[in-house]
C-alpha cells in the first residue's frame, strides 16, 4: 500500500536554546532524544509580559534552567501539560518550585497501573502519580493580559491528552496527538484507537493554520496532515483485517508483515499499535478473538 503521509523529519534547533515559533511563542527542546521522542520534548513559552509554559518536559534540571533563561525574567504563571507521560510532565514540579506557577492538566482517568507496564517504554512512559493543581476539562479557557488558552480534550494517544488552542491565533499546541515527524503511538491500554480516530475527526472541523507539536518541527498545513493520518490509519486497519481474513491468527504473526524491516527496538511499539487496531476491529464486530487480543489466542474474521 502507498502511505499518504509526507513526514517532515528536518528540524533546526539547538538544545536549551530558545527559538521563535510565532510572535509571542518560543520553543525550547529538551535533550532527551529516543525513538519515541524524536529529537527531544518540545517546551513552549507563550506570552510577552507573563508566560504560559506548555509541557515542562522531563525531569532535567538543565532543561528547566533553559526554560527560565528563555523566560528572561518574565513571570511564568501557568504550566499547561498535554498529558502525563514522563517526557512531558516530570519536569513540572521543578518548574513549579522555581516559579510558583500553577500546574494545569486533565488529571488521571482511572486507567489501571498495568498501563505503565504495557507501554512501549515500560515504567518510563506514564506518570500515574501526577496530580495537577487545576484539573482541566474540554472547553476550559484561561485568560492572561496577552494570551488566552483554550483546552481541547483529544484522547487516543492517552486518555488524559489535551491540546491547547492559542485563541485568536489559529495556533494549536498539539502535544503527541499530531506531529510532523511520525505517526502517534497508540499503545493499549493507555492508548485507544477508536478515541484517537474520533479525535482526529474533530480536528478536521477546526480552522487551525499551525500546529506546534510535542516532538519535532512545526506542522504547517495541519488539515492536510490530519486527513493523511486518517487515511493512513484506515489503510493500516484494512491491511490488518485482510491478513486476518487470509489466515493470520495472532498479532505476533501480523506485525512482521505490516512493519517489514522494522528496527528491533521499535517492535514493542509496533506490536501495541497492531493491538490497538485489532481491538478497534473487535469493537466494530469485524473480528473475534478467543481470549485477550494481546495474547496468542486465535483471531478470526466475522
């Protein structure tokens, strides 16, 4: 199958150095590159007189110092967090201690601790103990003299995932929900494919002109990318369904065919991505399973 996604893997940056993204918005990239974070986690500072920080990044004192240097003496009043994955949230308490800012996030959704163990990077993936100062819900707005931010609940990558609209600017801080460099990892039980596809459909109804993602470079022409991601996911699901109909009975059989030539270190993420699609096919009544879809129990078409 031909993949419709034109990924943008180029990114001009220097770790710890502020870079302008748009008037009143700068980015600082954390030095935590890996297969799941690309070059590292993006932290954004929005505002001119008082600042909102979007995603303080990992527990890294050097990165927090870089954020404070980028603030250049301006008060940081709000720390918005897209979701409680460690590469986005673990620096929150350090930045809060340094600034006195309030932390704002959706808050945990009651998913079991098993979500940590089953995630692609194991116990390094989800911070299930983080509690924000303010629990944010879809449509909540936060107003400062020179910025207004509106929260959009966009589950799929994580049940607590928020995107943040910079109101009046057609700019969306898209977190891990939508990126330019790669597809988003949907890793059950933390990730849910049905939720993710529904959230993408909701993005198509918007008129944003720029996404600033949690990893990688700016995403311009975002509507085109959202459509491409939807087509990609639907094609992948049809490919998996065709394999099941042709006799593949386990996820372990499906992964090597769907992800040919995959690096070994990315195998856990690929396996969980296929699991997310299989769970979605089961929920739609197109596939049955004799037991847990994540096990070796036989999958079968309906």
